[in-house]
C-alpha cells in the first residue's frame, strides 16, 4: 500500500487507523480533520522559535533547533502512540505534508507502526473539502417555518423515521437567531465548522433525499460555505405553519433559563429592529418573569423577517403545509409521505 496518500484516500483509511495531527496546539484549535487527535511535534512557543530561526538565519539552523527540541521527546512520542493505537496503525499529517509529518512517520515506522501520511498535509485537505462543497450533488429538501415551529426537533424525528438529515445548527452549536447562543456550547471556528459539515455530508447517501433546516448564511459566528449555501437556495423548500400559541410555548421551553441576563442580551442584539419601546417592554417582561409576554415581542419581530425573506426566496419549488398541532413526530410522519420531492 502507498504510504503517502491524497486527501480522498487518506480519509478512506481513517476508520481503520488512529489519526494524529502533529501540528501545534494552536493550529489544531483553529481547525482540524474531524476525528484527529492533537499530537504536537512542537508546542506553540517551540513552533514560533523554529519559524523565527528559519526566517532570520535559514533552513539548516532551524532544522538543528527543531532536532534539539524534538530529540528528548522521541521516546515519549512512541510510548504515547502505543497507548493511542494498540493496533499500531496510524495516519499522520501536518500542515503541508513536509518535515513534521515525515519525521514523525519515520519515527513510528522505525518503532513498528504501519503509517500513512497525507500528501500536501492539512492544507491539501482544506482545498479538497472546499472543492467538495462545489461538486456535491445531494438531493436537498429545505425545511422552513416561523421561529418557534420546532424545526430542529422535526428534523431529528425525520432521522428517527429513516430520513437523511444535516443538522446545521447542531454542528454550529447555535440555534440561528439572536437568542441562539443560549444553552449552547462554545461555537467552533468557521474553518472547523466547514470541516465538520463536510464530514456530515460525506456520510450521506447521495441517491436519497436529505432534509436540512432553512438558515441564513450565518449561524451565530460561523458561516455556511457559499457553494453549499447556493445549493440550499436552489433546493425545494417545505414551509410548515403551526398555531401561534404552540410556537410561543416552544420558545418559552427552549429559551427560558434561571439567569434572565442571557435573554436580555439577546433582545439587546436586535434592539434597533425591535425599536426602543418594544425593547423596553421586553426587558420589563423579563424582570417580571413574564416570559410569554417577552416571547410574543420576539415573535412579532421574527415573523416579519420570516415573511420578508420568504417573499425573496428563489427556490424553484416552495410549498406551505398547515398543521393545527405542533407534535414534531406527527409532523415528521406527514413530511416523510411527500413522494414528489
């Protein structure tokens, strides 16, 4: 078998191997291949020292400094790798597929490991996935509906019923609106979001339809890749309408926390669009623990935005389905029976 693989072949090997990202911790935190373990050859400070040496005095001196740093760590690297990969099968990569991954691969092979490396490194992987967003041919169906319709819950009920889904908000750790950060884990970087989304796409059957929630280009602080966003806008759009009182209850259940400050922060984010009076009323409602009144104010704003965006939507096939109930599983069952999508 080849020892240096292009991104497609490298990714295909991952289910059978433990993947080690030997870049610095800072590089890994900015973005990494899903499933990779951080296994830095240099820490952030050491990487900076070697890079500075390379720029100021040249490659030879930088390599000597690197060797002096790595030398004492080599035995420990092997010990760690044996614990992480008892089967002795590794996939190793760095930024460009050069010195760092090559050196670590050599060390591990000398120690009895079966090792493959990534040609072009993480940089080549990034280009591979960005190209992948352009060429993917998924049969997308976009699920839309006003704020509080429970679209994410419906999406997961669709999955339980055997449909394919992509949970854009789940990957983003954000519910999409100004209130979307509440109750969520910190968001990934934009780069990591793209990596995670590509992995989710790669696990789907392109011959079957895929449900995806209607989203803006941005979800909190991350962005849907433009090429994939364009495919979403060209896909059929199924809009669900459920009773307003149920949407109101959904919002209260999803967003009411013991700490009201997060809700106030969210209202202040949309203060200009709400208007001073509505913001004042919303804050007063929160202070009085009248969460339903505050939610009504939020819905007025989001309903106007929803209708405006729906008018501008360029989807070639827009369908509106009305329900007199809000049960996510029952709605999902109706959606699965749509045959002409």
